[in-house]
C-alpha cells in the first residue's frame, strides 16, 4: 500500500494539501492561534486522553493561544462550561454509541462543528484518539473549511479483530490529508503508520510527560511504620490481547515455572483471560512449556478454554509441536475431537509436520477423515503442506486416500504442489487418478506440461499390477483398522509386510 501524502513514484503530489513542517504553523512567538481540541473523551470522564487534552490546553493558553475543547455531553453536563484560565468547553448533545464514543455518521455533527469553528474563528483543529468518532468528524469538516489539522494517537491498536479493522479503515481515510500526526511513543508511531498507511515523515513522536512537582508528598504526613506503594499503570481493559495480559500470562508464555507457582500461591486466578479470551494455559501450551501447563492444570485451569478465534490449549500445543503438552492436556480431560467451527488440533499438527502430536491425537479416537471447510481432511492438509511423514502415517493408519476437500482429492493437492513422491505414495495406496474436482479437472489436468508430476501420473495411468489389486482388496475388506488386524491373519512375514507397505 502506498504511503499517504505522496504522489506517484515517491514525488510530492501537486494536488495534496501541504504538510506541516517546522514554521508552517506559526508558533506563539509570531502569531497566536485559535486552537480547537476535539475528542469524545474529556472530563468529567477520567482517563489519560482526558488529562492530556486538559494539560496541553492549559500550556497552550499560557503561551498566548486561545484554546477551546469540543466533546459530547456527559449526563447533565451540556452546553458551554468554563474551566481554569478561561478554558471553554463545548458539550454537544450527541448520542453515545459505545464506551463513551459517539456514532461515526459524519453528517450529524457537521452543523454543530462548523458553527463552533466559525464562531470561535478556529485556525487549527487538534483531534485526539483514533477511537473517537468526533475526532474523525472534526478532521473531515476542518478540511472542507480549509483549516489546518493535527491528530494525536494515544493508543496501540491491533490489525485482526473486527473493531481494529473498522477503526483502521476509518483512520486511513481520516488521516490521508491531515497536516501532521503526533504519537506518544516510537512504538505508537510505527503502529499508526502501519494502520493508516502514512508517510512516516509527517508523524512526530512527543512522549507524554509527568511533572514530578505535582506529586511531591507532604513530609509531615510521612509515617515510617507505613509502606506506601505507588502503581503507575493503565486502567482500561482494551488495546487487544497484549495490553491486558497478566503477570501470570507472561510467566506462562516465557516458561518461568517458579514465578508462575509464586503467583498462583499468592492467589492469582489461573483462569484469568485477556479480551480475546486467551488464558495462561493457552500461553504455556503455545510455548511448549509442559511444566507450566501441568502446574496450571493442577490448580484448576480450564483445559478446554476457547479463545475468540476458536483455539483451545490443545490446538496451541499442536501448534508448538509439544507432544508432552498434548499428553498432559489429554490426561486432564482435553477434548481431542472438537466441533467443526473450532480450530482443529490434528489439522494444525499436520500442517506444521508435528507427526508425534498427530499420532497421539489419532490414538485418542480423533476422526482420521475429519473434514474442515478451509483445510479438508488431515491427509489433504498434509499433501497441501507437503508433509511426507504425516502423509505416510495417515495412509498407514487407514486414512481415506480419495477423501480431501469437497471434490478435490489429496492427489489434486499433491499435483498442485508438484510433489512427485507424495503422488507415488497416494497411488500405491489406491488413489483414483480419474477423480475430478468441481472444475472438472483431474490431477493430470492440474500438472504442468512436461513436468515430473505429469510424467509420474502418466506412468501410473495404466491398470495396476495384480499384486497391487490384491493388496488393495485385502486392505479394503479388513477396513480402516487393517494395520491392526493383518497381524491376526498369521500370514508369512513377506506377505504381511507387503500388505503393510513395509
């Protein structure tokens, strides 16, 4: 995606609005500005954005600028109010949609905002917080009036959940012609530049500051017998799953068993989850930390907890390839066979080539031919990701060689991936070369002309040998568990090995 604020081939666009550079917005030494701060978040609501706007406004007033604040009404606080140093605050009668943020309809706020901008002779619009609908509206309307705009982003946002996707898309449109953007940290700058597809040159970093003189304690109220602990942290339950991870999550993710046991002994809830429903057990299994996972389970962790993305601890264990974690979870009652709408552990194990995890799940009665919509059967997934060891084992354990993803067979997947060895293996186990997918194509149709895959399929296109037909017939008669029942036939070793593909 191209950066905003530049024309074709990296050259400044002649039609783009001017970028704010040092000196383009006159400082208080040369010209006093009429500045309008806009955000859904302001007093009497409490928070970091609210405090930032108030403190910044007071500093700008002290430097000779006129500052007003525009926010939505809070309960009975409507109309115009005045704060310290004559700071004028407009509380507009706009309906709150969610979490103190108004609805982003763009047009409902136009008459009010335009009237205020004209009445107060505003020269600079300073919007705050990408989660504020009023901030986005003000940026839109300011540009229609030819006003200079500044935006400050105070938070980190994700990229995957619905809320983040919608907010990021709105932010991309809002900031495409904003004169300058301010972030509170370099991490925040990187996050905002990626989310809004911005040119990094128009984004500045101005960290939040604390005036320590405001927190000087009264020495006469000091008591040597009392220990006072001060905690500086964020008190908002948001910012994707990483912002609300507890110390227990961190200990589990990093495999710090002693720290984890200490936290549990102190009474920390082992089933505490993030906003995305990620538990400490999820973290321990994802890192393959079996000792931490066992400690959590012994203290009552939910073994079948599901995240918002449908992942269970067992799924995470298969993702990490930790057979030990898989065994521990199954010992504590983890469900090996899950509903279709949840993330499938066996498919994840196969995708990543974790054969041992796959075998453990199959030994616990997981359906070897379970089909999920986006991955097909485990055998189809193994062929798609070219996991030869998993393909061999699945076929040995009786996987249906012609069952894939809807009408696509594992042979189709192998042909798409140009995997000759897997193609020979599938045909040895009775793959039907004439099966056609939804587009009416066989595996041979999918092979590149004159490729090794095409040659392999053409060589095997004729009728199979009689011994091969007999082997397939015997295995079909014995059913899916033929690898177990063949030994009960008491056949000569060479014949038994032939039937078992050994």
